[in-house]
C-alpha cells in the first residue's frame, strides 16, 4: 500500500515486485549493495549483472560501494560501455559532504569520456527539499523513508445523528454531512448531506466526494486503477492555484 500510494501520488515507479503487480506496473529498480559485497569487486559485479539480467532492464550501476563515486562511475562506463543507462549514487549522509560537487565531478568525468547520455540516479535519505537542491545534476531519485509514512490525520468517530435526528455533543456540528470538491479551485466545502448544489465562492459547482463503495460487504462500484488515480493527482497538482494547507 505504501508503494501504491507513492505511485498514485506521482512517483514514476515502484521497486517491490508484489507492489508493482498490485498496481499493474512493471517493477523498476537498480542494483543492490549486497551484489557488490557478495562479488567483492564492482567491475565484476557490473559485468555479472549485465550478463544475467534480461536485456530490457536498464543498466543502472551502483557506484559508491568500495570507491569514490567519480571512479566508480568510470569503472561502470568501462565495464558496460554504451549499455550503461545511469549511475546510481547512494552515498550515505555520513559521507555525503558537498553532494552537488560530487555530482558535478561525476557528470564532468562521464561527459569528457563520451558518456553524456548516462544519467545520474540518486538515493539515500532524500526528501522533497533535497530534490529541489539536486535537480541541476540528478536525473532521477529513489525515495523511501521520506514518503513511507505520513503525518497523522487527526480524526475521531462521533455520533452526530440519531435515527435521522441531528444530535451531537457540544463543539461538534450535528447531522450527516457531505464534502464537496470544487473542480475549479480544489476547495473542499462541508455541507448538510442532502444539499445537492453547492456553489463555491470562486464560482465553481462543488462535486460530492462521499460515494458508497461497499454495501453489505460487497463492492458496488468500479474502482479506479492506480494509473487513473495518478493521472488525476498529477493534473490536480498541475492546476493547483492555492497554497498547500490553505
Ligand atoms: Zn472554487
């Protein structure tokens, strides 16, 4: 579910095989440090990966296991030649130093040897702020911890209606409610459940968000695919005019 959420929230792909199956995508990944450690030599490991893995899988060489990233990238280029798709830098934060300078060096060394098309893939404790900082050199990111959990949404179950009669404790608004979304400005509008036409201050007409999906334990409505949800999320982000949290 974490990977499904990452995908519908805008990530391009997921790496766990069963998660990818769940959302109907092909799993994407690079190489593991365990491969380098078991083989004991980066160049041999790159060649072994290249020999064993299906040709349609992109060759993304992990270049920071035993040596400096710059020399690791050149080793990968030597081992795989034009088959090298990207180098992955998974430099731990304890060793990171000036990551922009490390990437600039890697980019420079690859470029001067004719590997301009080789991309740079970053991973290791990255969050959305790092990504903004590193975008000038990095082409792709592997993100885990920063999005594998979310801030808690504070909620509680309260009785607000008894046998059709609005009734709630002090501090709570009584009666069954509907939440409407304005398709124009993304605003959320709370209204009594039986209200059907809700006008947003911006002029848009609110669409109800609460829909019945399960009745007597049976799913009664078609579920959207992860791809459809992701498309909608991306378009909402694209069109978003209000500030997050507003
Ligand atoms: Zn609106």
